[in-house]
C-alpha cells in the first residue's frame, strides 16, 4: 500500500512520500475520492490558505521526527481509516500540520487552513457530537454538514491534542469515506494514547524551540553591546618588562555567567558567531586611540570573520591599521590555505599583522605556521608551563625561536605565571611574553602610566 505522508520540513510546503505495508488482519479499506475537505462550510471548492510554519513562538511540525509519521500510520491502519491528520487550531482555523494516507481524496492539503466553524472537530470539543461518528450519512448532528457531503465522509474519529501546560494544540483525527459501525470507546482510548505521544513530542520540540529562542535573544543582545566589555592584557618585552602591545579580550556580564569561549561557541552554533566577533572587534578598536602610539592592539577573530568585508571596513575606519594585529585561533582546522592567504592579503597591504594564536594547541602544527607565515607566533600556555625545568620542551622552544628569527617573525609566549618562566623564556631567545605574572586582563583605565616600545618584526 502506497501512502502519502506530508510533514513540514525546512521547506514548509514539502511532501515526503512514505511506503508502508498494510498490517495483518486489517479490515477492508474504504473506497471513494472527492476533492473537498472536512471543516468546509463555505461552498465549493473550499478556500484553502497556506499558513507558513513559524520560525519561533508557536508549536509546529517543522523537522518532524519519525515518531509523528509512525504514530499517524499506526492510528490510520489500526482503525482501518483512509487518512490520519494532526491539525493546529489558530485564529479560528484548523491548519493541517501533518497528514498520512489518502489526504487528497478528502481535499486535505499540507499546511492549508480551513475554518473551524462547520468542522467535525469543533463539534467534538463543544460536545455537539461524540469523539466518533460511525455513519455520517445518518447521524443527525453531521449528515447535513457541507463537509460531510462535499468530502463524502463516512466515518470519523477525533481527540484533542493537549500539551503539558493544558493548552489545546489542536486535534488528532482519522477519516474514511465509508461507514464504520465498529467504532467505539476503545478506539477513542487508543486515539487518546496516540495523541498523548504526539503531544509529548510537541512539548519536547517546544522546549527546544524555546531554548533556542532564548539563546538567540541573549546572543543578539550581546551583539548589540549589552553586557559586552573589552579588557586588555599587556604583552611585554621580557627584557625591559615594558608593554609593547595589548590583547583585547571579551567579557560578558550577562546571564548565564560563563567564560567568553562558551559565549562565542554558542553564537557560532546559532549562526551568529561572525556578528558577535565583529561586535567585540569594534568595541576593542575603540580602545586603540587611548593606548600609547608605540603599542599595538591584538584582536581575536576566526578565519570566517576575517573573510568578511565588515572586518575590513572596521579596520579601515581609522588611520592606525599598522597598530592592529589579527589573531587567528588554531582550534579551527584550515582546509584551504591558499584561500585564507588571499583573504588576509588586504589586511597585510594596510600594514595589519597576522598572529597565529595558541600555537601548539588543537590543529596547530609547524605546517600551519609555514602556510600562514604569520608575523607573530603566539605559543600556547602548555608550552610555557614549567619551561624552566623541562629540558625537552626547552630544546623545542629554542628551535622555534631560531626558526622565527630566520623568517622574521616575533614569538610571544602566553600564560607566563612565574618569574622563573619569564627568565627561562628570555634565555631561550623568546623576547616577548604575556600572562598573569605581568598583569591579568584589566580595563584600560587600570592600565595607565605605561611607556612601552613597539617590537620590530616583519610587516
């Protein structure tokens, strides 16, 4: 038996065909076929109106799971009906959100809306008829309805879909063209059980939609600047201990209280990562004018953000592009270095330098450094920790310092927390460091009274 399953997906008008077998022992399916649906009392043909699935705010069957498909097929086949459907009640209409079976023979169309007035469903909920109609042609309550005549409804059964907060979403119903004298209370109990499964699925989907809506809302507010603050951490000359630059770091003073990495990860998962990064960069660039002219400002961006015209425009608003360093995290694997270097070229032509952040962590490798050819190599904290006593790590660090000197790059060691680490790094040829030993990230107002010297390096 070929059944037509129409369930809303990302495209609200899509129809997914599904083939299933008739269950053993099923009674003979009814026959018939006209083009007008139940609920129509406005003449022939009924006026269907497509109701697009909303993105947020109302329960819907967007991305419907196999559960809905399977339970509708189960209800239709177990009761020997020709079509099973879920309708949503909204603004005096019933919208057919999920259809399974020969929907076209009753004139039912995916996501079409028909007036509730004149429908079987509204009569069930008002108590005018029972939850089932065995023979619509002789039932005094429905035999003269336009829906009965136009759709040639022979038998009907329907139960409400009630959500966990006691709101009625709509109805779960089954129809056939021929009468069914066997319909009874046990069938209503069965349908009620099926309706409960669908309602629970709707509740879960609603919870996910509500959570996503909350996530989008808080990230959007952060993009607008609400709760977003930029703090600065000095990058110092390990010999003189003078600051030579400042890394701009984001802080979020909003719920939920959590680290910036989680804020940016959530934003990227929602498709808002670039927007949030740009908001942080713009906030950071506003600090540049207040910093000593001999220092640079380092901002963190992903390769995706670096490829946007918006970032290029943000750096073009001032005349100090050569005082900006773009730090790209190495936690993102680069699939196309040639494309990345084309992306970075306009920045370099303006004097902006490129730094590879967290070198040695994630997907980082010497190959990555060779492909990007950064002006600044920032060593991950893991390389710095305990450098004064780890002979193997000291050898690797010395080799990297030599490599950087050969290609004209600057090496900055991150995560310096002790004087012993700072001295060991300097002895190994690492000229610059950053970490809590020198200063934690602070507001710019707390970093006054500095007189640094800008380090030299390949531009």
